[in-house]
C-alpha cells in the first residue's frame, strides 16, 4: 500500500518537470527568422541610376513582402502562444485530475483493505461460532443417546416392577376377598354395637336431663327471690317544696343470700306507660351494707329526681285519672353460683290511697291474664 502511494507521487513529479521544460524552450522558427538577413541586401558596389531605380523597386517590394511575412509570422506566433497556454492548462488539469484520482484510489483501496480485514475477522469469528455450535450439537447428541439408553434401562426395570406388581395385585385380590368377608362380619358386629351405643346414649341423655332438671330445680328452689315489702312516698303534693321522693323496701324471700344488689329507676308521667314523659331517678343507699341481702332480710332504697315536681295541674290530673305516675325499678343481683339475675318492678300511682301499687298485678296489664282471656274469648266465639 505504501509503495503504491509512492509510485503515484513520483509520476506526478515527473509530469510537472516535463511541463516546465516545454515551457522554457524558445520557439526555434521565430529565432531563426530573426537571425536571417534579408536577401538582396544592396552591395557596396556602385551601380548605375537605372539599376538604382530597379533596385529601389525591388527593395520596396521586398520590404512590403517582408512586412506581410512578419505580420503573418506575428499572427502565427500569437496563435502558437494561445495553443501553448491551452496545452499547459490542459496538462495541469489532467495532472490535477490524475493526482485526485490517485488520492481517491489510495483512500478507496485503504477502505477496501480495512473492510476486507474486518470481513476476514468476522469470517474467523463465525467459523469459531460454527465450531462451538457443532461441538454443542455433538454434546447434545451424546447426552440424548445417553438419556435414551437410561430410558431403555428404566423401561426394562419398570417392566420388571410391573410384573412384580401384577403378581402382588393377584395376591392382594385374594387377600381382599378374605378381608371383605371379615369386613362384612365386622359391619354386622358394628351395627349391633351401634344400636347398643345409641340405646346407651339415649339412656345417658335421659339421665343427664334428669340430673340437669334436678339441679335446676334445686337452684330454682334455693335461689334468692326479691319482692317489695313496703313503699313510702313523700312530697307528692303541689304544696310540697321538695322533689317527690319514693322509699322502696325490698325483701329477699328466697332460701339463699344475694350479693352485689343494685337497682336503677325512672318515672314516667302520662296517660300510659308507653306515651308518658320519662325522668331518670337517682338511687340512694347503694352502700356496701345494702348490696348484700341475707335470707329473709330487707333493705330500703330511695329514689328521686331533682327535675320533677308536683304542680297543681298535675295534682288535679292525678286526682281525676287523666294522668298517672309510673315508676319502673330494675334490680340486679348475683346468687351463690355467681350467676347474675334481674327483675323489673313496675309501679303506678293510685290517687285514692296516695301511694303506689303493683302495675302488673292489675288484670289489664298482666300478660298472662291477657293470654288466658284471649284463649277464653276464642273458645267462646261461635
């Protein structure tokens, strides 16, 4: 590659030297014409007047001819100069094109050489990859052959195992038949056992029910039972300055004591218990002594509301029966089993006796009495 570039540069230099030599050479034809003496130069020998006239005429003709020749030569010289300049320019253009072509050929050859080297490198890489692929395929083929051999061996082993399993299945069939007979016998025995167990379970359930009934009856008989022994109302007139006050005495009529006794109460003023205006009542004497009720003993609690007063209008409504005062007391206590119990007491103001009476003791307010009356009315209907 380097030799090719050197040769191109040497050829360019030789072309430039030849052009300079052609340009520096003088025009030989012009120099020869300048050196020639004009023919017919008059001799120094004296001639006669006739000859002088003839000679003068010839001299004039020669001068005219020489003038025309000189003009022709000058034109020819100018044309030669133009042709020479054109030749020089054509030469330099050709030389420049040659140099450009040489440079272009140089870089083109260099690029082609690099591409050839790159292509060769790629070809070598691809060849190596092909070799690796061939090696991998060979290894896969060997592994596949080995796997096929192992599968054949495993198939032979499985055939042997299958035959052994078939023999074992035949033996198991015989054992299964024997076991089925045993199973049928066991099922029969199991059915008899199940019947006996079911009968025993019914007996156990009946016994447990009896025990639970007896226990519940015992607990019911031994549980504490609360009732109201006395009601003492205070300040239930319009002339009283203080808020109405109700003292209720509770008695434990059961066979066992009651612990943690407490109560809440509210008053309802209105025509009915459901439609009246409610007032929450505060409870007094919820101290430690009054929260324990021994059997047969009584405790008194007081209830009042600072927001409730007996007015003259309310007193007249109570006396005429247009309005009633209801008191609902909810009691809670715990028995000796540590089981909580609760009971509600509902009271209604009786203006005739100026005291409260049991609201649920009246037949219209007793749910049981209502059910009995409803059943009696149903039977007596035609």
